[in-house]
DNA sequence: GACCAATTTGGAACCGGTTCATTGACCAAT
DNA sequence: ATTGGTCAATGAACCGGTTCCAAATTGGTC
C-alpha cells in the first residue's frame, strides 16, 4: 500500500502533457467520434504515461448520474438467499453499474438511514427489502424516494415495482401436503406478520386448512421473528406440550437450522417423531438425513427480474406504472414427512 | 416511485430560503461551532421545509474523500463465510463509512476490473481477496493501489495489511486427527494452490504426515478448484478407485456439500464407510447425521481486524509498516470420523 | 464614546470532470 | 477569389458542495 504523496493527475495534466485542450481529453475518454486518430493516440499515450485514472466523482458531479445501484437486504449470510443478489449484481455489472450492497438486520431504523444515505449518494436506483410494509414512515420513505426503487419479496406498496416469490401458494402446497398425510396439528413458524412473506405464508396455511374443511389451532401459528434463536426456542417449547404438533412447517427462509437444533436436542427424529417442511431450500435441507422436504423457487430469476425492472427505470426505458412480478414456488418432496403416528 | 420532475434543491436554494450565504449553510450542515443559534435554526427550518438532502457527490468532490469502503469477495453465498463481511460492515457503518460489496467469482479479470473501478470511484479503502497471490499483474495492481488495502485470507504480499485464518495449523490438526484414528489414505481437496489458503492447507497436511513419519499419496491431493461441482466429481472419482481413500478432508470452506452429494450418490455412509472432515464449519456440518467434524475460527474477529486495520490506515491513525494478523483455527470433533475398517 | 479583539457571516475560488458555443482549418462549388 | 459547409479542437462555464479571506457585527474596556 503505497501512501500516495502528491495529488493525483487530472484531465488537465493529461491535456497539458498531450498538448491538447481539456475538452479533447474528455472526448477521447468518452469515445466521442470527432477526434482524429492522431490526436486520440497522443492523448492515450499521455494517459498511459501519467497513469491517469478518470475520477468518477467529478464525472457524476457534472452528469448527475452516479452509475451506482444500491441494494439493501436483511442479512448477508442466509444460505442460498443471496443467490438472487448475485444474479442482480451480474446484470448490473454487465450494464456498467457499480453495485452497492448493504444489510439491514431487518431493522427499520437501519432501513430508513440507508435509504437516506443512498439518496445523499445520489445512487441511480435502489433494490431492497423492508421490515414492515405497513409502517407509515417506511411507506413514506419508499414512496418519496427520489430514485427508482424495486422492492424484493414485498407486495403491498403499489406505487413501486416489486418482485416477490409466491409464498402464499408455497405455504398452501406445503400445508396441503402435510394435511394429506393426515397431520392436523401443524406448527407454523414465520417472521413478523407485517411483511409480505409472513403474511402470505399464514394466508396460504389457512387456505389449505379451509379447503380441507378444517380449522388450524391458532396457538400453533408462531409469528414473531425470523431469528434462529426464536425458532429454536419455539420449537423446543412446542414439542414439550402435552399434545405437541405432529408436523412443523418452518416457513421462514432460514429457520430450518434453528428447528433442527431444537429437535436434535430434544432427541426427536425428523420423519419418525415429527414431520418437517422447510420454507426455503438449501444444502442443509437437501443433504440432511433424512432429506428435508422444502419449498423452492428460482432465485436467480428473481434477481434477474429485479435487476431488469430497475435498469428499465434507471435508463428511462420504461415509464409504465409500477408492477409486481410474482415468481412461482414449488414443493420438493423429500423424506422428512410421514403420516403421524 | 415518483419520477422527480425538476432538479433537486442545492445548498444555494437553502441559502436563499434562509436568507444567509452558502458558506453559512455549509457550516450548519457540518456542525461548525461558529454559527449562532438563531441562524442555525433558520437554516435548519429551510432545510426541512425544502426537503433538502446533502449531495455526497459534490461533497466528495471538494473534500477528496468519499467515505466509501469497497469490499470484494469470492462469492456471496458461501454459508457462514460472509459473517466476517457482516462484522466489517457493522464497524464501517458505525464509523460513518458506506460499504460497497462486490463479488469476484475468484476471477482475475473481475478482480482487476473491480480494483480499477474502485480507484475511479476514489473509495477511501479496499478490503478484498484475490485469486492468485503469485500473479504479477495482481500483485502489481494490489501494490500500486492508491488507497489503503487489506487482503483477506492472503499472506504473501508483504506490502499490504493482511488478515488470514491460520489454515496451515487447521489442516495440520485435521490431518493429525485422521492419522491418529489410523487413516493413511486421506484425500485432500483444496482450491487453486496459488492462493494462501490452499497452499497453507497443503503444507499443514504434509506437516502432519511428516511428523508421523509418513508420506502422503500425492494422487490424493486434489488441488484445482473450489467449486462444488469439482468437489462432487473428484469425490465420486476417488471413491471408485480400487483402493479408495478411507478419509476425505474437504479443506475448502464451502466444499462439504459437493462431497456429501457425491458420497450420498455412491451410497457411502459418512463415518461408517468413509471419514469426513470439513475445512469450514456451517449449519450443514453441525446438523448433518452424523454431524461433521470441522475446522472453525472466529469469523467475526476476522472481520473486526480487517475493518479496524483499514480504518486505521484510512483515517491516518496508523502509518506503521503493513502487518499480517493471523486468526487461530481449531478442530471441532463431531461424529463423522472413525478408524478405517 | 472610542477603540480593539473576538466572533459571526458573506462570498469567491476551488475540486475535476462534461458540454457547448466559438474558432480555425480545410475542401468543394460557384 | 469568395462563399458555404463540414469537421476538429479550444476553452470557459457549469455541477454543488467546502474553505478561507475579508467584512461586519458584537462585546468589553478605558
């Protein structure tokens, strides 16, 4: 790390060195056609010999575009979850946008503060999740954002573009499946019901019961937090009841580990003692013994849609009203569910 | 997403509205002491009523500091790996730096291009991994970076700060353990041996054999790629040999899934038919049946060190020569290893 | 009331690009 | 020889903050 002594070279240094005007250097940098080959080469030689690097800050200043896209997600290290971010990053990189990734811990204060920081940085577009789709402050912040914004896995705020997995259908499929095996006491774990995924999952769960002419035990719906600790504690508590659930549907995308840890500690075998469905697929679900039945959707497609929608807004290709893209969810049946004993 | 019509308000609009000079507004924004309460309040009212947001681009332009830290890592979705990034982000956020996260796919071209983009954006500091510590182009790019830079899990380039887990010791412990159980044909899977982790792991593996007065079978050292597909294929191929290994040490941080998939497909039971040690701990390792013995280190501490070292450089608190912080690695013994049959 | 020092405020220059009106050079047509 | 048109290149203004010197104001002292 060579601590730089003097200031860096500017376009004016290049101009002086190549004996041309600053405007000419700018045109060379931007591949403007009206530069003779001779001059262009002279400028390029000067750039190379000085080791000049264009200053994106100054460029943004004048052009009022930063070519930055900000993305804020709940948490980085949710296995598999980040795949959609990866795909989005790929697309933005290809379109020559710098991708700025931040995590929010699902915390409203962090979300608001990030949104503000993004605005101050004048990023060209934002892709994010928010913790609560009903919070007036969050709604206002999202709606009044000065840059195009795409919400991920959120559905309610109609005035912005959205991409969401069809969690209602997913939860319906999972619950249908468990009901068809004969389960009636099916525990449902979801996060805070204020955001779309949890709300939709609860709806899908209820849909399935209703369609079967049954009524779910409301005390088995545990909607509070997405954290692993929560899932661990709740699983442990539920399984100690006199009439424990015969099946557990851990609907949050990263809840499986918490539930498995609790079941392991309680000495309960998945499949034999209790059936388990995971709301998100992962290596853990696939490679456990027995392998865990899980809900699955095309995460890359989600990222692709989000990135494409955002790019269309940022570049002005689209001025149509905001829309919501829904990604289908399907159930991968493995070995973790059997009829209750 | 309200598409903004006119241009945004500037400090001059605020000045006009509050009937003060632009310099005064700037002073209010930066909490400069020499502003009377009266004027400060008038300016703040104007800011609020206009909905003015400070333009970080213009600010960076003048101050030559962007308050951005860039981070480039191999891949976002390596379970657990990202914990150190999370911790670093937390620290940078607390210090009022914006964190810019990118992935490189362990690809030299991407690494070089990102480093260049970071330079153009004039980020204040960089935290990253590189695919090959011996590549002259990469070395040059890292050494000539105009901003402070910390390498993660790389050791060789002495002219920059580094934070690395002690993979040599980790591999030594894992191999010692397998040797002590009586294994002799121990397959080792690592990534490209040009980067520190793989090189160190191979060294640790050899150390253990040498200390036991044994010679490892070189054909069992599979150093080529970190990808899951590679691990899958190699595991499958090795287990089909006439004399297959009795133990597999998947030393890469995210190789376990690939190996497990191959063993499952081959109908081999971990523990009974083949012993397995994972080079990185994860939910998958902990919750598999049997639970997988794995190497572990404090990832948050790694992130903390990296962030702190970088901040010290960025803020000029440190001008001492670059150093390398080594994070200890330990072996968590679980149930996946038994003496060979 | 005069004077001086300290504090507050004003406003121009500056950061490093982009853009555009203007100039200059060259060629073809009249 | 003059005019018109095209194409290259020039250089000043501009983007929106920060900074710093100068000017204005305040307060205290004699």
